[in-house]
């Protein structure tokens, strides 16, 4: 079952190698490039293609970011989930370093790119992908010092996401609770699927090694503590935590405890699949009056409480393509069946409101220096994949 | 913090190398550093800068870490091409492994492990030993992986120098990252070794479970993957393990979640308490669902895995079918996989909603997806008898939309529904007939003709309808012609002109039948067809076990066992010096797509095979008409698969093969080949040895018609063969492609050509040994019944002299690997009698009785089979095994 990548390639939009790192010497750049250019040529757009492709004894896995493909090659039965996710992390790291990952930025920074590829993966095994810590000892030209004397402790520490010795004059934490509503409504008005995906997005500006504890109105927790859960507690279907959260502790007593990374990160995400009333209801009637004219009547209705306001509401109607044939003196449009009725898509934001009713009850921050930190909490709900099919 | 490295890519064209050489030797540090960057830039764009080797090497001794890294990078790339000069780097390397800075120590040992040059490797051992015990965990974690690198280059060295023990010690290291890397290294070494190296005891288990809480996300994946091989002693231990792994399901990293799921599923097999199992299923469902919110590529991997998981544990996601409904913007590969899972989860309870979805998808834009959606409706009809009628009515609604490919696909699936539920839904035939004119795809036409023929009695104008097809008969593809022929026979209307021998033969047979005995004809043509069955749970239990043990890995994505695609060839020096004992180490390239049924189990897709090309395979690259002509073969029908061309090289190694074309007959080209069976598939193992003065390339292969219709199942992949060298390849073979008429014989005529030489012909023999299938074991009772049911005329026996059986069990063991399965034995006076069974494709069984006196030469073999004319081939095969 063990297996690792043979090489990692960064390729341009045509599939030509920009930079590559050979980890095992059993897949050449030539072989990979020949495969991938041919593959792209034949398939046209990569969207329709499986991200895992087998060719000539080699498995290629790739993702696309802007005009760059990131691809691993392997001859073993490697962990596909891990390698594909690793490629996404590589994108994150490059973005942290170069602001944007694209062909240009790779060329402009190829020395650092090589250094990073050497550090993030060894012998095809993912090693370390914390951009912030990496940038403490792999620096771009402008920030480069002579020799850093040792790797940051965090690289090998149990707390691998935070360095020691961080200092802020003012210790603050910002916590945004962001809920996205995904909904799919059939053309007959029936709600096929609805779910809420929430994220607790944190920005920490804290000195030292702070211990944090977060309390939510989680029904399981409150019940375990023997508190009343009337009306206020919520059930979360699935919770995912940032690696800083102690999972075993959470499993034990539902306490969310952690030493946070410095700066922005997603502390947790959660999912709720209880049926929710669509916050904004849209109906559309499409009438075809003549061969060259059609009318779409759209009715939109908000279904949330008055004290909330939706902002940035956009209702995106499917595009209709009409082919017109010009033959003077009259103009007609061919009768065409719209190829596929794309759904109506809605975007909106509702501040100070969550569908789930999740509440941050407390965020305790304890650091040995004993400073007081200010937590700021905000709530917002927005449309995720909000689709209403039309007749 | 963007850089400006792009300037290094532009150098003056003229005299680039000399210019760089000069700069590399500059007395100024900065200039040297810039020069190395230019060299690396040149290397990056693929220019050969190996001639600057010594000059770059001169820059290696530097305090500047960045420059050092660049020089190291250069060495990784070019050391192999300059092994004699690479030795010059050794001193600096060794010195660096003792540098006070742990970054430099780790960098040196990491880089040395990447340089596959013997002379460097020799010098790696001492520093590696030191680094494995370094004070700094960063160095130790790097050294741990380096042991795996060294093992890959020279396994013996690792064993002799005690690195394995040192590595095992690191499992108890106090640093979690070191532990994780040691586990990854050990797991890989174990994978490549036949002796037990990394055995997880309950003691290591508990250590690793503890480390799990502390190491990085990637390290957690290494540990979970390694631990999933651990077999708990009993249900209690299994429960304990599961308890410590379940918190991982809450990890934000999807790979951690999937590996945790794998481990839980493995342990669940041992857990007996239904409550615990139910509880675990409940716990795993939400994380599995959440995987569908990940990046699309991860979703794809997750979906391929969920497909397997629901086959073993259907209850896990039984209530979650809605999360698999396709979103409009899902990439097509995600939609395709969701569809598969929807079919698997479809039940009487949710079918109405599912059908509504399928209908929605059938109006999408992507043709492949639409077709798959239509097929999905058909598969649900076949799976759920009570919903069949609703499925049909949805199909009829879709036909009314009159989108050409939807109609055709619908007709195809309706034919299957008719076969599954005969005489139930003929009332819709009239509606189907309205679409007759729009059909232009062979499969759809053939399906429609089948329906007309089958229900001819109930269609007033069946003859007219068929006649309209007959008008275009000569232009139709064979598939349609055959179906048309069968259908017309049903209507007593068989007079045809054609060039296709298969077609003509069948026509003549029908015609004769009709003219002599119309009743018999009816029996043949209207005979019962095998019933179509539900294929939504398609894997047999043992394969499913294996795939589930490989969750998250490529094996679970391909739905194939690892050995079918892993081609990791151990280091070059090994393959050259040693013969692989069973050829088991030599990977092979799995390229066959000919047997890729459209049942959701997509094989490793090759670059030439889009995975969702439904049942049609793309035409193989560049046909070779001259070869065809020379062989005098029909180039149509199944023959398509037999014409193949060279694409890209693949290296394999294996045991010596019999020489079939001696160099003397092949103008210096020697070809050795043998048919082999591996993992239920037949391969032609070939070796090409070039004794000419010129490189040979463009190899192609063609097989003449033969008894079993063996033909190439993919392109012959041979790289250019340099003079004085040889190349091996494994060619996947398919059966029943171009069957030679006449009594069975073992002759296989092969033609091989290349771009430099004329076509070479040689003969090989097909041994039944490669044809005996893995499912040839018969139950005792079935054996007796079959034996009785076959007439005595089907029994053939022969004495095989010169064979001595000294031990019955040894003989049984000798036969088992060739798929001849032992059933029973008895004593008859001083004789031992053995009963065995074997089976060749198309389900032809051989019932075998071996009689011998222990220790006395001479063996009597009697067989009974529906195909007694195969007997000589069978005896030949048996003799081969027993004499080997």
C-alpha cells in the first residue's frame, strides 16, 4: 500500500514543463510532458477529464490553477487523496509566497520554487506545507539573509503550525461565522436538497503560545454538561477541525481546545442537512411570444425575518441562445430548444444572521504572560450553491 | 515578495556555455551565484548544461545556503550522467552532513540519497548512520526517509549495515514527525521485500496511535495507512483501535479522513456486536458526505471510494442519496461518479425522486453524461422490478423529446429491459417504432431490430419494418447485419449477399435449417436468452476486500488490485544483474482496454481511452495495412483490436523466454516470447534482442486466426532497441477476436514488423495452461452431476508414460497454480485416483481423473468435457505442468 510520487511537475496551459522536481528518477520530464501535451490536445478542456490518468505504467494526477497545471507522476499505488490534496496545498504555499500562482510568478521565482519543492516533499512523500512557517526559513530574494541557523522548531514540533516568540502590542482575535446555504429546487418547486455549510474563520493576532478554548451552543456539549438546551442549542451533522484542534479531547468531552496558528485560518467547518426554508424564493416564467421574442417573468420573495436585511442580491438567469437568420426584408429566429436549461442562480448576503442559529458562547484565551485578549465575533449568511431549476 | 528570477532565463545565445563557464569561475561571489542560477534556469528549460559539471561543483563549498541548494539540485540532475566527476562532490557532502547547522546536515543527507550513483551511495552509509541519531529531529526525519531511498538503490547495503534496526528504533522516537517518516519508510521497504521487516505488534500499534495525535496531517496519513494492515487479535482489540481512530474523522484534511475510514472499515470486519457496527456506520456517514464539499479532484477520489464502501456496507449511506444529486457546475467526472452511486443507492423508497433526477440529467448538454443518465434509468429498471414500469415511462417521455442520441440510448436500454422482463412491456413497441428512422447508431439499430424480431408476432408490419433495414443491408456494420439476419430468419426471410464470413456462415446455417426443418430453426433462433441481471454491485467479495483495504489509494480509484498497474521497477543495476525469480518484481504496463465493460468499473484509463467512451473503444493508433495484407486477414470486426502500434516504451524484466525467431533468421533480430497468465489475464511476454548494427523501432505485432481467437489487447510497447541491447514487454491479450475455424489446435502464428526490417513470421504454441480460469473449481456434487450428464463419447483418456507421482499432495499443489483444482481422491487397490476440475473461457469445463501408482512411472488421465476435441491440447498442458 505504501507508495509515493515519482516527480512533481508544474506545467503551462499547453502541458509543457515549467519547473519540475524529480524525486525518484523513474519518470522523466520528457515522458510526462509528452503524455500531458498529447492528453490536453486530445481532450480539449481538462474540466471533463478525470484528474487521475493512467498512461504507460505511470499514474498522473493533476489540478489546474490559473494558467498552471500541477501534476504528480507515480509508478506505485500511492495515496491518491493525499497527493491531490497536497497539490492544492502547494498552490496555497505558492500563493502565500508570490501572491498569485501563475506561469509568470513561477518563472520569476524559480529558485524559491525549487527550494520549496525540496522542503515540502521528500522522496515523493508530502512533508511540510505550512506556508507561514516555511517562509521563516525559505525566503525570497528581498528578504533573504545569509544563512538561517536552524529550521524553525515548528517544522518538527507537535505544534507544527505556530512559531514561538510571536509578539503583538495589542492582542486580538477576530472570529467570523460564515454560513453558506446550498439549495437545489426542482422545476416543480420541490426542494430537492438543502444544506448549510458553515465555517468559523479566525484571524488571530496573539502573542506567545496562547491556549484557546471555544464554546458553542452545541447540543451534545450542553446536554453533557447538564445544562438546559431549550431553544438555543443546535445539532451539527459533521464538524471538521483545523489540525490545531485537539481531536481526541473533542471526542472525549466536546471541548474545542487549541493553540491557534498566527493570522488567518479556518478553525472549523460544519454541515447541517436539515431542511431549511429557502431564504430567497425565486420563480421564473418563461414565455416565448414569437420566434424572436421571449419574456421571462421573475418573481423573488424574501423568506427571512424582517429585522435582517439581505445585501448584494443577484439573481442570475440562464442564458438563452437565439440564433438569428438574416434574410431581408424580414428577420426570423430559428426555433431552437434551449440546449440545457441552466438553473437560476441566486447570490445574497445576510449579515448578523445564521440559519443554523449557531452561537459562540465564549472564546477563552490563556497565555502564560497573562495578557487580556479581545475576541470579536461576527455572523453572516450567504448563498452557496443556490440553484433553482426552471421548466 | 515576488522575485525577478526570470532574467536568468535570458542569456546571450552565442557562446552561452563558455560564457557561463567563465562566470562560474569568477572571483566574485555574487557573480558565481548568478551564474549558477543561470545554469539552473537553463536546466529548467531543458538545455543540456552537463558540460559545466566541474565548474558548478566548484561552487559547492559555500556558506551561502541558497547557492548550496542550487548546486545540490544541479547534482541531482546530472550526477548520473557524470558518475566519475560526481565523486568529487563526496567530500563536501560528507563535510556538510557534519555541519553545525541542522538545515545543512539534513540537506546534505537528503540530496545524497537522491543521487543514484554507486560511488556516492557507498559514502552515504556513515553519514546516514550518524544522522539517524542526530540531536535535531529535523535531521532525523530526513534521515528516516533517506533509508528508504538507499533501500531503493541498494537493498543489501541497507540490510547489511543495520539501517533497518535503526529505522525501527525511530518508531519510538520522541518526535512525532520522525515517527511518521520512519513509518512511511518502513512501509515502503516492506512493500518491496518478501521477508517480514515491518511487523506491527500491539506494542508498536499503541505507540503509533499515540503519535497520531501529534504529528502533521501528512504524517497521520502515513501512520493510518500503515496501521490499516494491522490485524486485530479479537473484536475487543478491534473496538479499542477504532475508538482511538474515530476522532480523525473530524480532521479537516480529507486524506486523513479517508485513511481513517479505511482503518475503521478494516477493523469492523472483526467486530461482532451489531450495535457497535451500526454505531460506526452512523459515525462514518457524515464525514463521507462532507468529502463531497472538497475540491473536485478530491471529490472524485472520494466518490470512487464511496462506490466501493456502499457495496460492502450499503446501509452507511442508504439515506443520503440526495447528496449525490449532481450540481449544475460539478465537473463531468464528478457527475459521472455520482450517477454510479445513485444507481447503487436507488431503492423502491427513493426511486421516484431518483428518476426525476435522471430525467433532468438526460436533458443536459454533455452527450456522454446524458447517455449515462439514460442508461442509469435502464439499470434501475433492471435492479428494481417494481419500479420497472415507471422507468419505462420516463424513457418513453425522453424518447418524445426526440433528441437523437437520447432516443437511441433509450432504445438500447429498453431492449435490455425487455430481456429482463420478457412479455411484459410489449405494449410500448408501437411508440418505439415511430423512432425507427432516427436510428443511425449500430447498437441502437441492432437493439431495435432485436425487439422487432423478438416480438414479430405482435407487430403487424414487422416484415415491412425489417425490409426498410434490409435495403441498406450491405452498408450496415456487422453488428446490425447479424441482428438483422437473426430477426429476418424469425420472419422466414433469409437470403443475403455479404462478404463477411461470419455473417454468411450464419445465414447459410439458418437457410439450411429453414429449408429442412423450420421447427428446429425456430428452436435455434428463438432460443431462450440468458436473463439480464442487475450489475450494480459488480465486484466479487475477495476483490472488494482487496480494494477496500486500499481505500484512498490509486487501487481504489481504478477499482483494480495494485499489481495490475504498479510498474515500479527496482533500480537499474538490480534488473540488469539479477533475474527475477518469478518475474514478480518486473512491473508491467496494463494497457488493455478491450475488456472494459461499461459497468462503472473503469480500468486504469489509458491516454488513448477516454474512460467514459461507453462501450465503444477508440480506433487504435495508426493501422498497418501492409501487415494485414501480408497476413491475409479480414480487417474488420473484432480484428480491429489486433492491429496495434508502438506508442511509448515500457521496461519490464522477467525469466528467460523461449527463442522463437533466432537471430540467424531475423537478420540479427532475435525474438523470444511466451504466453503467460497473470491475475486472471493473458499476456504475451516478449523480448526483442537487437544484434544488428542499427537501432530498431516502430515494432508492431499481428496474430493470425487461431483456435481461441487470441489477439493483442493493446498496443505493443517496445522502445527503440539499441544495437547490442534487448527490450522486454508484456502485451495484454484478448480472446475470441479472430477465431480460426476447424478442429482445435495449439498453433499460433505471429507476425512482427519494425521500421527497419521486413515482416518476420514465427510460430508459437498456445498452451491451455494460460487459458485455465481462476473460477474453475467445481463443487463435489456439481462435478458428479456433470460427469454423469455428459455422454461417454465425451470421455477421452490417455496414458502419459514417464511421469512418476511420488506424493499425491505435492501433485495437487503442483497443479493448483495452473488453475487445475483438486476435488477428491480415493484409493483403488494400489492405485491412487485423483479428481480435479478446470475451466477455460466461455465456461467450458474439464473434469479430470488421474490414476497412478505411487512411485511407479506411468499416469493414466481421463477427462470428460463438452468439447472432447480439446482433449489433445489438455493432455499436452497436463504433461507440461507435471514434467516441469
